[in-house]
C-alpha cells in the first residue's frame, strides 16, 4: 500500500524521542516500510526517518523550537501556525496519491478532510478527549474514516455511552527484539519520561526516598520550574538525574533496574514507558491512573495517585515479582507485530469503506474554520 503517516509537529520525529508519540510515528513508519509498504512521513522538516521513508515537511522546524508550548499553548499565534501548516497539507492527501492515511497529528482538519473527499484514513487518538478534537471526530466518522485508541480505558473516555463501529482499541506495540530480557535487577529503581507535572516525577522521587532505594531519572526536562522545585532539591548520591538518552542507551539502563516507577498524574492513555520496562522484565510500581492497571496487570503494583507511603511500599513489593512473567505479559499483549497487523486490518477496512463514498454534486475543498485551541488543557 501507499501509506501517508501524518505526525504532529510539536517535536521532530527523531531520536532521542521526546515522548511516546514521536517514537510511535517513527517506529510505525519503519515497520510498515519493512513490511513492503511505500511510506511517506509528513512531519517537521528536522525529522529524521529511517532510510527508504520519504519525508514531506509540514513545517521547516518543529514548532516547540519557535513557539515553546509552555509559552504559546492556547494562543492565537500558535493556533494560527498549526492551522496554516496542516491546512497546506490537505491538498496532498488524496486517493490518487495514497491508498490510506494514518493520522497521528491530533489536528481537527485531517479527519474532516478525509470524511469530505472519501480519503481512507485511520486516526490514532493518543490523548484523552478534548472539545475541539472530539467534535472533529464526531463529525468525521464514516466507513472510510476510522479511529483508534490505545487502551480500553481510553475507549471508555472517548465513547462512554455508545462506541461507533469505526472506533477501535489497538494497543501500542513494543519491539521485543530491541528490549532485551534481563533476568536479575541490581536493586535500583528507574523513572523514565518527560519531566513535567502530569508525569509525576516529584512523587516518584519522594517515594524512592521513603523506600530507601537508589533512583535514576531519565528524560527531557520539559517543565524547568517543576524540575527546580520538585526534583532538583532532592538530588544526591542516591537520587540522580542522568539526562535524556536515546533508546539504544536507555534500554540497558532500564533493564538493569529492579523496579520501574510509573507515576501518571493524568489519565495516561497507555503508558509506553511502563510497557518498555516490562519488556525487559522490570516490574512496575506506580499510580493507578488512566490505563496504568490495564497495561501493568500482574506485572506490577499500583496504588492510588498521590499516596507516597503506599508507593514506597509498592516499590518493595514489585521488586519481588517474577521477571519472566513480566516479560511474558508484554509479549502476549503488546507486541509490535500485533499492533501493526491491527493497523493494517483497519487500513483495509477504511479502503473497503471508501467504496460507499458518494461525492457531492457540487464539490468544494474542505473549508478551513477559524483557528481554535488544538491541544488538551
């Protein structure tokens, strides 16, 4: 198939990845290429897809380099920048050029465009619902316009009363060939992610201190003030921040640990870092928020969000869980092959559904509305 993957443009799709969405777009493009598809990645021009994947820049540079999210979130300047960028992409996404579009952009224009012109599209909803995107989804559902979420918990958030036939759960996939199983941990704990309030780095630090365990922290400092107040004051020889590493370096650091801390303070749609740690056999201790319980299962111990004492105890308990069983849970539920096959099946459904599309007699391109906030509050 000729497949277009349209990414978001807050960050470049390049290692070291800033988060799960960037890693998802990069991995998806690479695996689809390896499976014989012709893949074009629409992303910021400073992205770096693997060889054999065409890059079509949406903008020259990722927008966080020009309009930092924490300064411009919700402003007319950033909204207009994004609307202009994605509006210019729409004429390139047509059935004569691509067989299907995989939309990872989180932008409202794309599904509406697909609905109007009969473009087979699969939109992955990587976030909980928010008003502008929810309205676009509701307006765009069609036999050729399907949507995925990455957990049952997230599905229930998007469609609490009635799930449409075009709404599906496809779990995120882990490349088990890259995340090596490590049979024995070294007694330490690890925390990985963007350092920002929603990811709960601060509670992880406090729980590790109370549990008396060595904690290594990895990830980009997204919220500098949060880092300075909730993390930096507690750094010492036992609690250390060790930078933002690419996956090739990070995998070995995670696998060596005895427990991984996963502390979402929002409704985490999946929890990729938890699944990646579990792929190495590392059990999880964390907060039962969002899809955390669905992903972790018997591979960890979860406690109510914010309960630091309970989390400290969970660290000790989780470290005794059988690591081979933890690895098996990922292999049985969250393999890369399962994810991609799920997407391919939905690509086919969207293409078949497009046969029912009837173009309006007086066709006009999708009329772009006024800029609106595009990301969750």
